C-alpha cells in the first residue's frame, strides 16, 4: 500500500507540483508516528488481537529466552539481579490475628508463624519434596522472566496441603474449542467463561521423562495459580519478559564472536617462503600441497630449524589493525538491556567502577522501586493465596485450634509480608538521615526496619533484652557511647 502511495505521489508531483505539495502537507498534519511517507514506508504495521500476536511468537520467544538463560552472561546478570533482590533470603510471614478487644493475639500469631515456617520446608510444601517455598518463589521469578509464566497446582495429599509446580509448556496449547451454546470456549488450553475469566486449565499428562501421551487433564481454576504478568486487557496467556531484550543480547553475542575472531587474527604470524627457483619440496622434508590454492604449506613449530634453497627468501605476514572499542559497545548494550527490564546498568552488570555515592544511591532507589513492584505482584498473586490455603488446611487437619475460625474468617486470615531489605551504600550517611527523619516525624521505625528487611517489633524486643543483659553485666549501651564507638571505627576516607 505504501509503495502504491509513493508512486501516486510522484505521479501527481510530476503533473501538478502544487497539488502534490498540498497533498503532502495535508498528510503531515497529524502525528509524525502515524505518517505514511518515504521515511516511514517500511514501518507499516497492522494491529491484531493480542492473543493471536502472542500465539504466533510465544514458543519461539520462550525457546530463545531459555537458550540465552543457559548461555548468556548478560541475561543471567539481569535475571540473577531480580531473583536475588525480589526473593533474596526469603519473604517472612507476620500473622496479624486480633483478640476480641482489638489487640494482637501474640500467642496465636506465634503458633501460626511457627507452623508456617515448618510448612515452608521442602519436604512439607513441595509435592516432590525437593524445593522449599522460598526456592519455589525464586524459581517462579526466573520462570516468569524467561518463560513468561509458571503454574502452581494446589493439592491435598494425605491431609497435607502441598504445591505442584508445572511449566507453561504443560498447558495444552493445541486444545482450542469454538464456543457453543451454553458452553465455555477453550483457547490455548484455558477454559474461559463469557467474561474471559479462567474456569479450568487443561494440563498435559506428561511422564517424568518428559514424554507426552497426547492426553490432558482438566483442572478447575480454583486449584491452579497461573503466575504471569498481564499487560493487556484481552491477554489470556504469558509471553517472556525478556522479549524486548533478546534481540539485543543476541547482537552482543554475535559481536563478541566477531571481536574474538578479529583478535585471534591480529595475534597470528604467517610466514611465506619465496623460492628463487620454484619446484621440489626442498630439504625441510616433504611439504603438503593445499588442494584449494595449489601451493605447498609447512607449519611452524617451536624451536624448529629448517634449510632453504639458495637464494630463497622469507616473507612474513603480520596482520595489523586497531581493536574495536569493545568495552563501550558492551557497556551500552548492557545498559539498554537493563533498562528494558527496569534495572540500572550497575545492577544488571554489577559494575560500579564509574559511580559515586549520589549516582549509586539514585540508581539503587530506582532499582528498589522495580523490586518492590515485583514483590507486590508476588504477594498478591501467589503468597496470599498460598497462605490462605495453608491456614484453612491447618485448621481442618487439627494442627491449629481456632474456635470460630470460619465464623470470622477475614479476621483470622489477616497478615502481612516482611520483604527482604537492602543494605546501605554509606551506613553513616544513611543512619544520620534516618535519625533526622525519625526525630522530625518524617518516617517511622516500622518503615526504617522494613527497608532493611526487619520487623520493628522484633527489633525493640531484642533491644530490650540486650539492654537488660548489659545492665546486669554492668555495661552501658547508651546512645552517646555508641556514637563515640562509631566515630572511632570510621576511617579517615569516610570522614572526608
């Protein structure tokens, strides 16, 4: 269509330049991105239903993402940074059940938290007994980034609530049914009602060795947690989060291969023997003849001594050239790859050689926002649902005795998640800033503790125990003494 338009424009311009100019001016009166001229002629795209677009590329993108996961340092740097900072050392449960008077029921909360901690062990939470719940969460983040999503199936085995993890490959994508009167439609292995709400999932019955027998099992949606990031209203299934990064990573890999070949060539030294009278292999032994060029070839070896014919001449070929500025190219590509996933160059590459305190802290704050968005996603779509199922099962199985549990379910399901925190870049500056903010009412101890991955209740209780023990031993833990001790251990460089 754009080619026909260009031909028509040239035809009109030839016979009536004024009409051609008016035609072009009218066309350019809208948005530049929507223009259809010789500069954007090759940039012609068609809007199509999102699921059709994803279905056409989903498997190829997932395969390429897995390949880069296995082979690319850049991809591992991005995935590893998100995996470490979103889940890290673990997301802790804080039960928040309350008594009739509104006070927190500390005794019951401690019982729930102890039982939850025990359930999170690999042999209790995983149907295979191989992964702890923390490891499941870390794997879920990795699989969402690489594969686009992951499935958790809730099961009750011998009265015990357990999770079964399945890859998105196990969704029967070939199972698609056109909706009939009074029946739900099935798209790519997902049964949907008229509001596009999942009703059931069709999971392949795959053998442990990976072979599929061609059959699928229908599992109701209330037993399945399909974890993926939905970005469009009509999106039904997943797409790899690395989609926008894969092409760039592949370009870097190809570039590095070319640079390696070039550097190898630059390191080579070739020797040619120019014979005064061609013919005969000479005294160095029988030389082999290259079938392609027809010339005889002899390889060099360390310490080798050979003789030449009279008047033979040696000519050397020493490839020369300037090496590419590989470092800048790789840094630029890593920076762009990190931006595509919401990370700074420093977090994606773990290269802090070009940062100072201000830039490092600003980058860290932006990265922490990315991590918190992922943490909220994980809590809303996985942790809360798993915890509620765990607590209901604990009451039904008699592991917890909570009278009237189902009469006031919301009260007993009340809880919070303590996310892993992050260390300070400059402890002295951060502590001083927190002290000022706390004293001026701009923050709270709970918020300061949460940023470092701690519970402010536990901090105060532990602090009280330490002060009591110090008092018994005749020691002082006053703030003045702490400040004096802090000043002594700060180096001169830190003071500057």
